[in-house]
C-alpha cells in the first residue's frame, strides 16, 4: 500500500493500487469500493502508542506500572475528593486555569513540601 496523504484529523491514508487489486481473488472480502481501491488509515501517533503498550508489558516496567495506582492515581483522587475538582464553577479557560493553579498550590503548601 502506498502512502497518499494525512487528513486534518491526524490520520495517514494508505491506498492500494487498483491495477493490482482488480485481479485479486480476495477483493470482495477486502473492499467494497467501486474503484477497487482499499484505503487504510493509521493515526500519526499509533507507532508510539504501540511501543508504549509493548514496553508496559516488559518485566521492569510492569513492576513500575503496578505502583501507579498508589502514586499517580492517588494524587488525582485526592484532587477530586479533597479539592472539589470533580467539576468547576468557572467558565472560560483563563478562569479554570487560575482555579486549578490555586488548588495545586494549596495542595503543595498543605503537604508540607
């Protein structure tokens, strides 16, 4: 398949050659297009997502990943429960950003670091 373009949503499009696909016995299973062209889309970041998923299953990373629920996820849970970050009463990005920043500062000052 040959790369043709990247669409505005960040997907690369690969298209088959209709000359080759015309005589293929699996054409009806592969595509239903009238021009006998198969189009495959793949996001520009898909390679990196697959690599991260692969690394997550290695023995060293697996042990680190288990600690995530005790460290990272706990911070987000505390933010939601103790600092009312389930939702915001503010509208607009600047006001929400100010609210979250002040909440973060209060978390840092409250933890004693």
